[in-house]
C-alpha cells in the first residue's frame, strides 16, 4: 500500500480519470461524426422536399432511408452523453443538460412523425407529431443551454469556453429566428434552411468540443 505523501499516490487515480475522459471524448467525436454523416446521407438521398421540409422527414415510416436516419440520431444522442462524461471535474449543469439533450434526441428518433412532420399552428398534427416535435425542440434547447453554461464555467478551461461561447452566440439568434419563422411563416424554405443551420452549429460544436476533450492534457 502506498504511503501518504509519496509521489504518485494521489496522481494515479487522477491520471486514470483523465485517460477515461479522453477516451470518452474520442468516442464522442466518433459518434458525432458518424451520426452527422448518417443523417446527412438520409436527408440528401431521401425523397424529401429538399430545403422546404424538415430534417426529420428523412425518418418517417416507409422512407427508404429511415433506418439510416434513426441510427444517425442515436449516434448523435450517444455523442451528447459522452461529451458530458468527458467534461472536466467541477463543470456544473452542462453534463446534466447534455444528458437531458441525449434522452430527448433518442426519443425524437424513436418516435417518428407522420408524412410532412406537420406542426401547429398552420398544420394539423397527430400525437406522434407533437411528441416528435416537442422532444426535438427540447433536445436542441438543452444543447444550446449546455453551450451557454460551458461558456461561463471556469473549470471548463479557456478552449472549451471559447468554443461554447462562439457556438452559443451563433445558435441563440438562429433558434429565435426558427421559432419566429415557424409561428409567422410556417413550413417553407426559410424554416428549412434555419433548422439546418441550427443543427449544423450543434453538431460542429459537439464534434469540436469532443475533439478538444480527446486531445486535452490536464
């Protein structure tokens, strides 16, 4: 048994924890990249209405790329969980927000919307449409709030704070624009493009944060 005060007696557990966090960061980066590629393939290759439709339309029942889409969504959910696990000790709120976002993301992938993914106030929605739309919105909100909390979290370190601050500064106005456009304009190219921009910011932030965590030396 190592004696108290001996070199390495307190650093070994910390070193193992750092290695575990770097492994989680590497796994998160892999999941984020794989998930983004799968969802992109499903959206681009699918028979959806292009930029005038929602990304979720690639996963509706009967779509030839629904399985690819769901696998991608689950991979992105796993990436959120792993990023939260890889964050440095002392970071508050962000791990819980990322875990919450991961759960909502997984549910949104499991509960598919009907054709066109209709949402109020301009379209009549089914219960599944409301669950899917609600969990998708909650997942995005959780991730953006995680960005905000990381941006002001000292234990996160300057690199993670900069990444989170930049992502939040871009994502917050985009999310506001999406909400306003859905209420005022409804389904269309404006909402379609804005939705894709929000999701792109979230994925790029997750991938860059996971990579930074994987390469960190504490």
